[in-house]
């Protein structure tokens, strides 16, 4: 079992690798690493909350979900399978067992399933519901997807600016995340002060965690971007929004998939693409000459 300091440094390395993969080799500051790790720790203990089927953290079947990042809602066919099986979501005692039963039922159904694992979640308006959470083979890939959802593609979300600001605070980060729909909280936002209570509670949780993260990273510095090496081809993220319940956090693209090197050269890339374009041009020219 790694000591607290060793664990935080390993998590920081994974987060930096994920950040570099998401933002073209850019290395985040220590302040950005601390704040991002604080969120990931609050949500899923930086990927340690959900071990894989063997029940052990740090093994090959871990889900590696950083930040409780969702993938998509269940579709109608999947909901019908669970309804027929008499499985309803809960966030009370037995929620893990209920989610595992739901996942098992869907696997047995033969339906095509995404790159994710069913867990139970809830919102002040909807109550409990089943949802796919993202799962990845390595910690850094889970960290990359977490950064993508937290900061947005190209860093377009306000949380990215907060992380880059050396004076960025837990309160500012919690506010930016809430406004982007990253979390919903437990207070009904339709009631007076409900939204602010959700933000303040989340910020308070972050403030309780961040000092320990910063202390655990004393003397740490980001390593060169060689281990693990970024994939040779880009991370392809489908930005098409899924159909989700109206009050569900607006975080899920349909998934992150690492393209294998063999798939990087498409029929329309390189020389093949040039020949394809020339063929089209010649075909168009011949049609014009016949007129």
C-alpha cells in the first residue's frame, strides 16, 4: 500500500499525463494540479472509489473513473431490460449491489453497450437514476477524460481559467463547475438560495481536501512527457450530446476512445487521400469535356 505522499505523487503524474494528452503537451502548474486533484478526490478518490470486478484497487480491471465522470444516460431499450428485471436505482444502502445487478442484466440482454459501467446517481429533481459512468484501462486516460469534462474541449469552460489562475480558489472552481452542470448538489435550485447552498457545500468539501493534497505534493514536480507516452494517434471524442434526463449534469459526450495506430491511416489520408482527390478532379473534368 502506497503512503499518502507516494499516492498523491502517482495521482499527480497521471493527471499531468492526461492534461498533456488533452492539451497538446501543455504541462499544468502545481496549483492547477492541486485543484484538479482535489475535485477528483472529492468525487471518486481519483479513480480509487470503483475497483473492477476483483474488488481490489490498483489492478488491471479498475474502472479508473476520475471525477465521477458520466458517459451517457440509459436508452429506452436498456431501461426496458431493467424494468423487466425489476431493478430500480437507489443511492441508499445496497446501491453498489443494485448497480452491479443492473450491469449484469444489460450484459445478458445482448444489447450493444458503451465503454462504461452502470452506477446509481441522483439529483434534487429526479431522485435516483441509473447512468453509465466512464471506464478506462489506465489512470491517465481516466484523468484525461476528467480534464476534458471539467475544463471543456480546448479549455472553453470557466473551470479551466480558474485552474490556470494562480489565485484561483475552491469557491471559484465550485461556482464554475456548478454553472457548467458538472454537479447538481442536494438542494433544490428552484428554492430561494438553493443553488448557492449547493455551491457553498461543494466549495467547503474542496477546501477540506486541498491542504492535504498540497502537503502530499511537497517536493513533487512533473516528470518529462515520456512515461506513459501519449498515444501515437489522437484521442477521438464524440461531442454529440446524448439523450439525458432534463436535470442530469450536462457533462457526457458519448465517450472517449483511443484510436489504435492501425486505425490512424484512413483510406482518405496521405497519398491515398491525394489520389482520391485527383480522381475526383479528373472525373469532373471529363464530365465537363463531354458537355
